[in-house]
């Protein structure tokens, strides 16, 4: 068997006398399912059209009940495309009164069709933060990752969000963007990218937003398949490993977050969910979550954790 050319992530931690353990848990991330209108190349969950893994009404109710009995400073709804979940309005309206910060992640182009105005009206009333994927300012690069026509449609939806007050100084509604590299490399600095996106989006298309987050692609799911087909999986993970930054560990999301999957089972983060690694190494359902994990409790790690700790890391 061919040995990987990179050191296991756990070994890197040990060699640096580091440990990855929980701090204060304050965020609940809710994955509404793998159904999506796109099949992006970088998707670590391999989400796409035709996927049947979708959060059902009783799991939505279990998530709302959990948010009621435990306190979360942030609740972050993600997918797949959350807009395609048939119970998204119930989820949003049930969670909004239970947290000071409710976030809806969107690929933008799922925000179309008959239900769009209903979802957006509820988001405005509840001051839901919208965090939208907008990988690149380059149309060809974007469409190579996400499909034909996605770039122009994303711009159109960003303009619509701006017209509703999202991402506008006076609007009081937060609109954030998420970018990621077009291929198998570590992203450049987030602050410089944010400045560039702000300048280009405003000058070329009159679009504004609040913050930009820049993430490395995580070598799982469809992105891992893509790397393996090209024979560059090891090279990519090695590149991430060579950029390991021990200072990034303090800010990785698993230290403060619980990720609940479409079927109600719990993970330390969305990436461990994609890798099938249960929260703290124990398979547990949200119905059984009676207390938040305590500071110092174990987090399950694997080699995909290099994507969170390369360069400036994930925040
Ligand atoms: S992949 Fe998950 S467990 Fe690993 S460092 Fe990132 S957030 Fe933490």
C-alpha cells in the first residue's frame, strides 16, 4: 500500500505539543440536507440535485426544541441549499426568537423561484444574516466550479438583496460573502481579498456587502474525488500541511460549535459530518443533547483538519 506523503494531522499536533479541545460552545450549525440545485466541484458534502437526504419536519422540531432548552449565541443554517428544504420557513421562524444571531447560508442561485420572496420576507423581519457563496470575481472560474450561468444569476440576486437593504450601510441587514480558491491551493489573505471584492463588486456592478470570508477547499466529498481523479490528493494535503499555522487552532470552529446533520445526529463540525466522525467520537442524536459540551472535551480530528489550519485558517 502506498503511504501518504504528508504527516497525519494528529501527529502534527503531537509533534508541536498541541491538543485540539473544546472552548466555550456557543454556536449550533444546522445542516438542512444534501439537496442542492448545484453540484459544485469543491463541495465537501457532495450535495446536489436528486439527493434524498433532507431534514424532515420532526428533526426540524427537535432542532428548535434543542435551541429552546440550551442557549446558543449563534445559529447557522446550512446545506445543501437550505432554501430547498420544504420546512425552511418553520425552521427560520422557530429559531429566530431563540438566538440573537441567526445565519442563513445560501449559494445565491437557490434563492429563486416561487418561494424566494417568502423566505426573504421572513429573513428581513427576523434580521437573519445571509452568508452567500461567491467563490470568485472571475466568471469563468466561478462557472468552472459551479456550472454555466451561475455568475450572472449570483450578481442579479446580490443586487436584489442590496435593494432589500442587505449589505447596505443604512439597511441594517447583514450580507456576507464566502470565497474559495478555484483549485487545489491555499487561499491568499482574507483582508486583501475582501478589499478587492469590495472594490470590484462596487465599481463594476454596484454591489455592496458587509464581510468576506475566504476558506480553503476541504479535501472531502466531491472535492476529494476531483483531487483523486487528477492524482493530486496527496500533493494538495501536503500543501495544506506545509502551511500549518499553530496559531489558527484557537479559532477553528469545532472549538465552539455543534453541527447537527439532516438526520439529527451530532458532529464537531460540518467537515467531520462529511467524514462521518461523530461529535467527541460518540454517536448521539440532538434529542439526547441535554447539556453543551464543556471546555476541555475532546474533538475528533483527521487529515482534512489541515484545511482549517493552513495559513490564516478558518474562523
Ligand atoms: S475539520 Fe472540523 S474538527 Fe478539524 S479543525 Fe476543522 S473544524 Fe476542527
